[in-house]
C-alpha cells in the first residue's frame, strides 16, 4: 500500500501543528520556568561535591606533572 506525497505532507503538517501546540502549552503553563528553577536548585545542591572533585583532579594532575617534571599552563593563567 503506497501513499502519495500529499498524504505525507498532511501528516507532517499535522505533526508540526501538534508540536507547536504542545510547546505553546508548556510556555503558557510555566513549565520551562519550573524546570529552570529545579535545575538551578540541583546544581546548587551538588556544587560543593563538584568543586571537591575538581580540586582532587587538579591535585592529581599537579602530582603527575611534578613526577614527570612537566609544566602545564592552566586556562586561568597559572602554571603547574
């Protein structure tokens, strides 16, 4: 069973309109504002853990650089 291009065009158009309606609904109900707020709260809760992990990685890189007598220039301008 084959369908014409017109049929596929109508299906694509219908899907486009349905997707647009869903996006409009999410914008009007404040969905994106709530998601942004939840994401910000989650990032704040894990901030200390992420900073501790970063410090640990930096210490390990510094240790390895000292062992191999290598100098590494960091993005913030410091040099290991």
